């Protein structure tokens, strides 16, 4: 089934573009029917910590570059996680034009949407956009998903191994952890260690992958932009956004999911907003003020971990061009410079 998108790409595609620059459009206030230089890269990535404004920047650039958004967010893939995951679909409308998006609302909460699932769906969306001459604009802050998309490796489809699972069931959780670490030099997803079923599945995947080579991945040559904020400013943005989302009905969203049959344990597994609000609704966090304080602190810590992940990406060879405060004009200048355009 095709990814749900915000309207028909044909209906919302910008008008044919002139040869003027995007900088002219921004300073004159004209419509986004102008063209930036054709990119040498075949994908644009806009990454950044939570509450940094990366979606807004990515959508504006997609509008200008004949692009569509591919989300790289581990919770926005799920239907029903709207306010808490920050889908903010109104941001996908620029000057009355709705920018199509992919990998949002593609899975039910009853299923576990893995990194493998994400990579498969990402490659499908990427290939489809390329075949239509549309620039994939990858936007998100889930480092694991970003690397799965652009690092140039393809994961293997791993069938269940009943015999191996029977052997693993006899081991203690600590023995399973040790076994997994012996199979992998570095764990990409430490959450595999937090749940016995996920631990067994991770071992199953590692054992199978050791003996089976994947198909080649599509060639992806990304230009990567990173949205950067002073840490104190970002903390304020996180708090303002958190209060806004609570006012917009985030607590009611979580309560409604539970009323529809989503277990508290599943909501807690989703982390951050869903975890803390579930604990609040269960009575384990006593007051709304305590909820805001605990959740704000946890989200700030999460943003710090995201920044750490992005810096590690740089150390591992990715070039990230940082855009202070997600400034659109600066982003345009960076893209034009990367394409060899003189100011």
C-alpha cells in the first residue's frame, strides 16, 4: 500500500519555475515558483534535536526545491500518536500549497515498527520520488532512522528461527545480553536490552545477518543540514511547546488511546510524552505540575542525546552543515554555496 501523503503530489506540485534564485523570492515576498540551483546530491537531509524547528525548515526547502518530505521519526510512523509525537501537519502547508509527506501514519500501535521496517519503507519512498524527478527531503531527529536511511547499507529480512528461539528461551536475560554483545561490536539500539522478546529477536537477527549478505542499497548522496540552537534557548522552546501541547489535548490523546485498548505498558514503551502521561494517568505522577517538570527535564535530556548522536555522525564521516536557529535564508545560502553558486 502506498504511503499516505498530505494530498495528491500532482495537485500540489509547484508551478513551473523561473530561473530566479530562491533568495530573491525570500527578500521580495514573491511566491515559491522560483528555482534554486539543481542539486548535485540526490537527497536533502534536515536533522536536529526535538523542538528545533527542523520540520518547518525542511518543508520550506521542499517547497522551493520540488521536493517531498520523508519523515525520520520513530513515533510519527504510528497512527494515533499525533500531538505527543509532534506531527504538526499544518506545517506542511506553505503559501496554501500542501507538501506531500511519507512515512507518517503508516503503522498501527499493535505492531512493532522496527528499524528494518523503516529502512525498507524509506528505500521504497526514495526510489519512487527519484523516478518522478522529485527531491527526497529527509526530515527528523531519530538518529537510528537517519543512519539506516543514508549510511549506505541494507538490512536483511530475517525469518523467525524456532529452533534458535527454543535454545534462547532457556537462557537468563543476563546470558542473552552477553550473547548479543558477543555477536555485535556495537549495539545500535540499546532498547533491545530492555525487553526480553526484543533481546531474543535482536540475537535472531544478528545470527542470521552473520551468514547472509543483503541486497545492495540504493545510492544516496545526501546534503545534510543540521538545525542548531543554544542549549538554554532550546530548553525554553521545549517548555513552551510542551505547555502548548498539553493545552492542545495531549493528555486527552493518551487517555483516549488507552480507552481504545492500548495497554499502559505499550504507551510507556513509546517513551517521553506517552510514558510520562501514562504514569500521570495511572496515578504514579501526582500533579500536572510534577508531570510538566519531569517531562520537561526528560525531553531536554533526550535533546542532548540527539545532539551527541549527530556529533558522532560527524566523527564517523558525515558532513553536517549547521544552520543557526533553522534560519531559512542561511540554509539557502549554504545550499547555494554547496552547489558552487556565487553570492
